[in-house]
C-alpha cells in the first residue's frame, strides 16, 4: 500500500473519520507541537495572501485567517474536506496540488501539512506550490520521519514503503525549487495510557493493522514530525 496511491487517498479522505482518529493521539503527545510550529513558520512570513493545500478539516487555515488576518484560500482533493473547511468560514475549493488553478505569484505563503506524501508526482506538486508564490515567498511543508511510530509499528503489521516526501528526502526535493530550505525538528513521543488507546490509534491509521499483543500499563511511541520552511522560489 503506497500513501500516494490516488485510490487510497480518495477512499481515506471521503470522510474525516480516519484522520480524526489519528489526530486524537495529539492529546497523548509529549514534546513540541508540530501544528504550533507550522503556524509559527507561517506567522514569521507576515503573509497577506496564503494558500493551504490539503487542509483536511481546515483548522490551520481558519487560524491563519483569524489570528494573522490573512486572506486564505484552501484547496483539497476531497470534497468532504472542502465542505468542512468552508464550514469554518474559509474560502475552499476542490483541486489537485499537481495542477493549481491560480496564476503565478498569487500568494505570499503556501502551506502543505502532512499532504505531500500523498501526491503521485510530488516534484510537480512542489513546483506548483513554488509557482504560485510571489518572489521571496515561503512554503511551509510538514511531514514525518522514517522512525515515526517506532515502538508501535513493531507490535503490529506494518507495510513500510519509502515515502515520496519525508523528513529524509524533503530537503533535497525542496532545494530544486527554493533558494533556502530549513528543517525544523518537532520530534517527541506519544504516551498512550493503555492498550485500548493504542489499539484505537492503530485502527485509525492507513499503514498499521491488526491487534496489539495484550499488555498492561502505558506504551511510549516515537513521533517524528518535521517542519520544512522553504524560502525564495527559484
Ligand atoms: C493527512 S491529511 C492532512 C490534513 C491537514 N493538513 C492536517 O494537518 O491534519 C491529507 C490531506 O491532503 C489532501 N490531499 C491528498 N492528496 C491531495 C492532492 N493531490 N491535492 C490536494 N489535496 C490532497 C487529503 O484529501 C487530505 O485532506
């Protein structure tokens, strides 16, 4: 199973159920909050016009619009995610990051949080995100590292394929289209309080499957998000 298989992406995001199940684990997070770090990276750019691609239900878009008073447009391949984002009062359209329906230089900042690993032609997706930025603009892209979920993945079935946009290969891909690229470490832990909480998480993921072995007490799992900040599109 590849994360950038269009059929898998269409199935997974037809509803918010799986995504919300995975996000529930944030309440057990220990360490930096990557969502906060992504917001801060956008805020640093003091943008007036922001594009978020793959916003999911749209919380980050809504926050950027409200707290930074920026004009935000969100674009997602899933009709349901567009509907949820619009319900937050954010302008949102159905579309594909591989072919953005915006003229060159339309935005000060673009955001792609945990979505580039779903894109079949990620080089093209990044090119599009660079194209729609004004000179000197910024892309903020969040993804995970190879040891994400270590401590849990060994306990259940896990089909690991190399991700097309990961903490390990992201910098090289972004440097093709941006003059400056910085990788910010947001790694930490997920401290599941018990087996039931860890199992609920496994059941919500795309890549992990099966039943955890019976165990008592908490389970500590690695969490490896990184925030890429790419400036000055080439
Ligand atoms: C893992 S979710 C991330 C949601 C949100 N950014 C977050 O941080 O929780 C991936 C999102 O990217 C969207 N997506 C996947 N492929 C896409 C594409 N080619 N173009 C636009 N959106 C896409 C999905 O529909 C989904 O909403």
